[in-house]
C-alpha cells in the first residue's frame, strides 16, 4: 500500500458544510430571480433541486456538483426571458460574497496534514476566483499548493483534468494522492485520475451512494488524520 503524499479536496460539501454555506444564498437567489412571484419561485426551486420551506438542497440538485453553466441552464428553462449574462453576474457576484461555513475547523486540520509532509490542493466545479476568495476569507488559501476551478483550463469533474494538473504541478504520482469529496463526481474524477478516493458525508450524498466509488467513506474531513494513521499501520514495512 503506497503512502499518501498529496491530498486534493473538493470545496463545497467537503471543506465547507454544503447546506450551511449555500442554502441561504440559494434561497435569496431564487427570490431575486423570481421578483416576488411565488409561482416562478416554486418553479425555479424545483429546477434547482431546492426545498424553499426548509431551506435545503435536494439530493438531485444540479447545484451540488454542477458548474455555473449547469445552474444557468436550469434557470433559463424556467425564465427564458432573463438576460443570461445578468444571471451569471448575479450568481458569481453573490457567490463571491458568501461567508463559507467550515465542515470542521480548517486551520488545525490543514496545518496538521502539512506537518505530516502532505501537499494539499483544491479541485472544485466552482469558478477558481470565488474558490480562492472563499479560502482566503477563512485564512487558509496559503495552505494549498494548487487551487483549480472548472474554468482554470483543466475541465470539470467528473473528468480527471484538475487532478492530473495537481500531479503535474506537484510532481506527485496519482497513486500517492487521495481525492476527498462529498459527491459521485468527485470520486469518479479521483478514480479516473488513478488516485485513492475518500468520500465524506458533509454534502448531500449518503454513504450508500458514495461507498461503491470510494476506498473509504468518512463522516467528515476531521477523520482524515485517523484514517491516514490507520493506513500507515496497515502498510507493509519497507525492508
């Protein structure tokens, strides 16, 4: 069993608690786009896989692992009269301004992983600029040697392009890296890249959905140090 030397994190639902970070933003977005029309708001909520009463994302929401284009397409089906550029700007400006909610306290976790000699990266289907802004807002951007979004030139998950780019940037072999994520997209991407795959339950997907694609499913990223320690004890001793 090869030692893990690099870890690539998904962002939303993995580093950040998905519901607590995005639910309020999405509720406001739907209300703004609907312009106070209850029927339009309900139709938008259905298209975006969102429960307005909770408020909470539904398991089939395109916002969970999709790019902004997927979200815009869903909005356009309901409100084709809206100017697409305006909607894109509204989503991007609003997402830049959110305050992400950590899935677990990130500074001690990330510093502990770095202290173990691990190289860290982020691969998200969000745009790179807001991803960097969100990480910077929590004071952890400098912990990552690599940050990529779907618009960074490597493609979007579930394709492995961002993970391949992480390996090129760090010089690490894929088999020495782990992809950590809360969605099937994350884990399919990790497997396609040849990485160890780790599912976490701080997004929308349940364990039964992630388990077939993951080498292990953890409650959250706070369990990573223990998993790494157990993995190290299971590894065969070198001669």
